[in-house]
C-alpha cells in the first residue's frame, strides 16, 4: 500500500527519560487532548541570548532583567486571583506539569527548552563561530574541518569562545552519560505543527494514533548527541513500529545553527516582513546557512531511504525549503508536495535574503507548492519571476525542463473536537470559575506569542487608548492577555511591561483591574474555558500565516454548555485567517491604534442580531474548511499536478508513430495541419548564424501538402504579418497565423486580407507606457535593444557582454511591467536572452480555435476535419497543444496528433527527436501518400494579393 510521507521538523511525539524510581504512570492523562497550531509552550525559562539555542537558562522576561512592576501588575502575574470554587491548585493559571495537558506550540517554538516538562539531554553544540564578517572566511574553513571530524572527537574538544560568549563546559558532557541505560517513554511533543497533526488525525478518524498509511519524518525536538547509538536505534524502532514515525538524527551543532540561527533570526523575520537589519542582528552571519543546508540534507536522505515507489511525499514549512530539490535529485519521478504554513512576503522583502535563489530553487523541486492564501501564492510567483527570471502563470512556474504548480488552500480545524473538549469536567470547572470571577464584566481574551510579529504591544496600546477615550467602560471590561514566553529583545519586553504598568496605575481600582497580563502559557482546559466565556477575541498580529485561534474561538461560541454565545471576533487584516473569514470578523489594521480602539467599542456594543449573523457566517466557514477538507484538497491537487507533470515530461512523451500517422492520414476525408515555423519547420537560424528566411525545402513540403484538396494547411509564427507574406509569397493558398495568434489569414482565400484580434489603437496606448520602462532598462544593459511588432514589444540582450547582469535587469524589468500594467491584459514573459511583452489573452490556441470555427461555418464547402496534426517546439505552442488535445478527447476530431520537435516538457502527445529535419521527412511521406492517391486541384484560380501591411 502506498504511503504518505509527511515531512516536518518535529515529530508529533517525543521521548522522556526516567529514573528507575520514577513511574510515568503517576501522571494522570486528562480525558481529552487536542493538539493545535498557533500556541506555545508553558512558562519555560528562556535563553539570555539567541546566539546559541542551548545556553544556560535564566529567569524572567526572555532571560533579561524584568522591569519593576506595579502592585496591580504583580498581582495579575503571580497571585491566585480566582475564587476558591475549585481545588486550590486550580485557582490560578498555573503552569501545566503534564505534557499531555499542554497546547502544542507553533513552528517558531523554543527548540530544545523542554527540560521543565521532560527529562531530556542538554545540547553538546557549544557556541557557534564568531559572527563577524571579518572572520567569515576563517569561520567557513573551520566549519568544514569540524564536519569531517568524528562526533566523539568533537565532543571532547574544548572550543575557545568569542567575546561575549560563555565557555563550553566539558563537564556537561559527562553528566549526560546518565542517559545511557535509562528507561524512557513516548510522550506527545510540545513542539510541532498542531494544525497539521490534527488534520491528519481528523482524516484518519483516530486522534489517539496515526493512520497506517501515513509515516511522519522529523526530529525528536531535543538534542540527541548525548544519546548512545543503542538508545537511538531503540527509539527509532519503537517510533516506526508503534507510531509510524521515522526519526531524523541531526548533530546538535547543525540543528542549533539551523533552527536557532538561520530559521529564527533570518527566515522567520523575513517571512513576516521583519527585515533583520539592525545592529544586534546576526542575520549577516552566513555560516548558519551551512547548518540549514546540512539539516535539510539529513531530512532528504531519510526521505530517500524511506521512499517506496508510489509513495507521496509532503514537505511542510520554511524549515525544510531545500528538501524538495534534494529529494528530486535522487528520486526524479517522486510525487512531491510542499506546503508553507507561514506567510510569504513580497518579492521586495524576500530579495533581501542572500540565499534567495537557492531557497527558491530548492522548493521548486516539488510538483505542487501550496500556500495558506492567494496573496502568499501571488507573492511567490512574483518572486520567482523577479529573482529567477522564469515564466510564471496564474497556475505555477515554468522551469526549463518542468512545470511546478502553485496553489493555495487554507488549513482549518476540527470543530467537533472542540465540542467534545467542552464536555470535559475540568473545562466546565474552569468555565464556572472564570465566569464567577468576572461576573457582569465584558471579557476580551487574547493569546499571542510575545514577539515583534504578533502585535501584543500594538494591542495593549489600542486597549489603553480605548480606556482613555471611554472611561465609562473602565469598570465594566477586562482584557485577559496570555503572552507566551519568547527570547525576544528586552526592549520589547520592557515596552510591554511599561504599557501594562500604565494601564493598571491609571485605570485600576481596589475593586477592579481592567487588565490581566499572564506572562506564561496556560493549560488546554483553561484555554478552552477562556474561549468559551469570552465576549470578544482580539487578534492583532502584524503578520501571521493562519491564526487558528480565531477558528477555535468561533467553534467555542455556539452557546452549548454556557449562556454566552456569538461573541464578535476582532481580527488583524494581515493574518491568513482574515482572507478566509472575511467580513464576518471585525477586521483591523494593527498599526492603526484608533481603529483598534473603535473596533473594541463596536464589538462590545454590537447588537444580538448582528452578533448572530456574523457568527453564523463564520461558523459555516470553519465547518466547511476543516483540517480534513484541507488535507483532502491538497492531496487531490497534488495528484492532478503529478499526473499532468508525468504526462508532460519529455521522457514520458512517446515518439511519433509514423506508420500509424500514415494509416490515419489515408483514412481521413479532411485534414487540418497547423505547423509552427521558427524552430519547427525550419531552425531559428541557419548553421552559419544567418536568421532564417524561407528555405526551399520548407516551401516545397508545404506546397505538396496544399496540392491535396483534402488538406487545409496553416503556418503559425511569432513574426509580423507582412514578414510571413514575404516568406510565403509563393504559397498564396496557405493559411497564416502571425504574432503568436494576434492575426490570421484564412486558408484558400483569393486575397491577403488579415483578421486582427486586437484593437491596434489600444495596443498603441499600452506600448507607449511600456516603452518608457523598457527604455530605462535598455540604457542600463549594454548591448540590449528593443524589437517591436504590431502587438508585442521585446527587450533583447543576446549581445550583452555581461549576461548575468542583463538577466537580473531583465527580471526586474518584467516584474515592474507586470506590476504596473495588470489591468491592461498584457504580461511580460522572460524568454531566452529576452523579455517579451504581449497580449495575455491572445495565443496560438485562440487563433487555432478561430480557424476551426471558420471551417465549421464553411462546412458546406469544406467537410469538418477528421484528422488534425499540430506541430511546434516552444512555450507559445503549448496553448494550441492543449486546445487540440481537448478536441480529440471531446470526439470533435477523430484523430488528433500534437507533435513537438523540442526537448522541453510538453502537452504534446508525441515527439520527433530529429527536429525540423525529422518533421520535413514526415511531411514528405504524407505527401507521397497523397500523390499515390491521385490528388486533384482544389482551386481553379490564383487569389488576388492585397498588401494590408507595408513591406
């Protein structure tokens, strides 16, 4: 049975080690567990510096100095402020001690900091090399040397520290030897993509275990260098046999440099529009790129080892952007999908990455690339066009030898799981406790990671502004902000603390406190209870791929089990959820504090009818777009893309069967030929480099075809109409298609009248706009020049001395034109050593459709074709291949042959490897058949020539 290989940085489960006296069974598992994306860990100690992921843990806000708190703020953080309606240990938002009661973290969690929950080894990574640009060459050489050393030699080495770093303590290594021989258990992991896990479990119908046709590939989420090989093998065997999970073991140095440095300080900020270009940033320390590549290689190797023919490979998120191409190198026929769970920035932001080209080429190894929203997919396509100078369409990216489909499909939740969760006794106790504590108060709930991306500072400033403008609400409203811990800069943490202090000092009274700020995460039962009793949920993220907290809040607001229902949702317009939920939510700009304050007022004063209308609209959306729906749609899209790619691959396209073609040719009563000129009938240039004219052999072959009255022959080209007239002046009966479908001269007419499919006056208008842009780049690319036709204009640079610089400028030019001329039905397409700006809706396919319709209209004179042959070699011919193939599938034409003489991936049904020479040979054989069948003249007079276009 085929297997779905789900590749994610973290596995759904991890390992916890135990002393012999410790009994894991003492932990009581809660009756219901839900794993989710968009949440974070418990209040774990954080690192003092982001320089190394595994530095000694410190206390407080991100490991820095915690600013002094006002008494009110201190109370909100540390004291038990709930009434004693339940057990004493549950009266406050305590840090969960059972990992199974925690909310699963998002993909930007603190990797390795799980010691407060699990007993796991510490890292042997030590400090990374100096981040100084002056030391980069030395850093790179030293890193290469370390990669060649054995692991045990590296563990015994005492590294020298760079300024500001702590020393690597070898005694920490010896202390880890205690893990040898320890018993261990498999536990639900804190890290990982909970939305992804739940979607798979919803599809399988079993939340307690994975379906047998899905195998997970990922890391355990903690450092593993200290584990003996025997333990690693035992863990791997246990997870693959009982949990359908393949473990990827990366050395601590690689995973630390990959995750804590490249992913966290470079990719994560860039993908969320936070360009890391400030004095404290280590984004320029390019040695972390090597670690990123090493981890991706380790994942690719594990995927390759696990792969069996027929398997489907799904790679998830920004940690593994290189895996698709690495796997493709070894498994060229594999079915590979990639889904990005985060946002994808505009090309202007993404191009700031020094490794931008490598990242794009890495992910383009997939058959299908999917994003959360259409906006992110559009950004990706534009980025590929701008940086790689490749052709992009609304459906994907055209690479030299293959096509990559690009789509979007937003992930969802399973609302039924939340209905079950609220039936749990502990959840109901928390609902009662919170509702009694804040009886008759309007409760605004928020839960965010405390970083620069999720907008906690902006939200608190807006809330402060609301309280200042509407003092009548001060004692009627409370905001409960859960801020999960991070290792962000202390400046942000100090700022947030100051805002909280200000709110409490100005607006608190002895009887009421308008803000509860929890600098910790909360248990799952408390989280569900908060969503149930909330009057409003407020999400003010500056950027977020898809904030599923909004979906979970909607699911908990149905009024079942509690008297509150239909609470409004305040949602940042810069989250992926806003694109899905639309105007059912109150959309806000998180940088607009006044707008946020007005949204708070609107939400708390909203009437019941509007609340119900909005909620029903939102609830219908989350019930339709569930996690299972997302998984199923992605699978369908990948299957379709893979089938199309497999059919289009040049190795999969069969050679043209000339004998079969000849037999069908004999049987046919009316035959339609549409043949490309440049590169198909004749080479683009002669062997001596002279541009092609009209070789005698081509004219002779076409003339012999036209002699048979049952043949209708059209020649198509990108050239201007007057040029085609001149080339084929000895073939007045031939039908002609000029400028890739913008003009058609009908076959067999007695004059040279052309049918234009464009308004030449409108074309002249957009050309004037485009010429200004093209001229700008022409001046900057030495050796480039403009080539103008009636319906298109090109910037060519085959004579440029610096081809790399010319390619970069051409990509910028195409991107600028596509951006500024979106409403003009034109697009700029990069081709070999040029970019061409042409009509977007007119192709050779649309012209061929017009030709076929003309034949149908003249069916009294000409019988409808029962044989069709279309031949071409380039990207422009794919449109007509698709059209002709569809005619054959629909049965409108009995025998359809689409033939390519090129080596690119294609929609053609057959290939001729001999190129133009092979095609002319085939045509000669067909005309010999016609001669043997005694053809007669079809036209009695020569058509009158009319020069529509000047020579």
